[in-house]
C-alpha cells in the first residue's frame, strides 16, 4: 500500500520517524509531501506538491504537528479539487495543543483568546480526520470528553523510541558512584522541582549524584532552586545533541521520568521513559494511568506523583537492591520489545490503515 505522509511534520522527530520506519518495515511504501516554509507559503507549496502526487497514494497521513494542516489536507482531498476519488485521511494528533500549551507548559491563560484558538484548532482538526491517532488511551479519553470526538475514530499507538540510537550497550559501572539521570525538556509539567527536593533529601549520601540533561522553559528557575537549596550533588549540562544522550543513559544507575502535578502527566508516557527502557535501563517515574497502560511495578520503580520523599526512597531502594534494579530493567526492556518497538508499532499502524481503507471502500 502507498502512504502519503503530508504536512509540515519534522521527519526526524521521534513520533514521525518511528511510525514512518515502522510502516516501511511492514511493507508500506512511504511517499513524502513535506514543506515547512514560514507563513502562508507552506500551504501554497504543499498544494502544488500534492497536485503532482495526488494519484500516487492510497491513504494520506498528516504527520505530527499537523493541526493547522488538516483543513488544507481535507480541501485538497475533495474530488472537485483533486479530480479523483476521495482518499482516507489519518491525522496523527498525538496530543492536544490546547492541553499542552494551556495546562502542560502553562504558557497561556485558560480563559484567554489564544486558549480558545487552540481549543478550536484541536476540535476542528480532529473532526476532519477519518482516523485520529494518540499515544495513550488516556489521551483518547481526553479528546473524546473535551472535544466530543467519537471514540470509534480514535486509535492508540505508543511513542516508542529511535532504536538506531537508543539500544542496550555495555558500560563500565563505577562501583563508588550511584548516578541518577534526568534528560528532556525543562517544562513545568515535568516536575523537576520534586527531583531537586529529593536530591536535597539525599545530600548526605556522598555516592549519589544527579545529572540533568536538557533545556527549556524552566531551566533557569530550576538552576536557581538548586542554588537556593545549596545542592552539591546536582549537575546541569544544558542541551546536548541526541547522539550524546545514550552515553548519559548508559552510564546512569537509574533514569527518571515525570513527576509533575499537571493533569496532562496522567495522560502521557514520556519519550524519555521509552528511550531508557529501550536501552535496558532501570526507570523510576510517577505511577499514572498512562504508565499503567503498558508498564507495572515489575517493570519500573513507580512512586506517587509530586512526591520528593517517594523519589528519594525509590532511589535508595534501587541503590541498596541491585537485584531488584536489574530485574526491573530486564522486564522493562522486554515490555518495550514486545509492545513498543518500531516493528510492533508499525504493524499496529499498518493494520489500522488497512482497516480504514477497507471501511472506506465499502461505504
């Protein structure tokens, strides 16, 4: 089957690259119709690029981030515009822009005009897709409840990880050190402040150190908090190339996930969690409904959300029980291979596309 990947999506972003590679691995032909020009220029270019390809595919996939592209995708798919029968459109929403910007990053006030704009953009773009993808069932429930989208047109595919970068690799452990790693984007919903508070609780353990890799909205604020807490066991590296991240993960004794209080955290499995389990590492993260969609306490060290003491206790437990840590790492990796590897996710996506095309033809 021929799949047209359409939009302004970033082909190297994990969500898009995993799904595209997964489809290819399952026998699908990917044709890319991509443009990320600024302003209105991208819409014009995409229109003419699509015109040349309009008879060369069976199903269109609007890749993430594609909310603003969905109206164009729908218009150019009309028979009066494309001069051929309508093709099914899959929209990889992946997440709600309204939820992410208003409640996740807290960049926009809930009652502001911009918040209403994001709400309408989410609702309209999801309404236009014949099949709409999210990464967790919790996100599907949110989309259905918040925007009134019927669940029969919603489907879940986990994020996964770039397995050409994140894979198990040997690393010589320093027996005198216990390294704790957080990597990712510094946004409010991550709950980095609770990790720093846990570091304060553990400052009496000279062998335990914390490394924070990344940058973002609250990095300066978190560095100030570390300074105010007088933490000597914490290092901030700043933003690092993705090619360097596996070295940090491989060298860590425990990798940290999400701990923030935002409701959005209840709905996501962080990319960093998939990346770390894909490398066979022990992960400590908050116990949420989304995490439980794939993992349990035999795969990850799970603690209460927004709980610095729980994080500290979890770290000490993993430090004192290497057998437990190793068992969690082994089980987490097994879950990843069986349920979230690129081939598995590609097979799930391919099956959804085939089912969509079959239903469309029968109408």
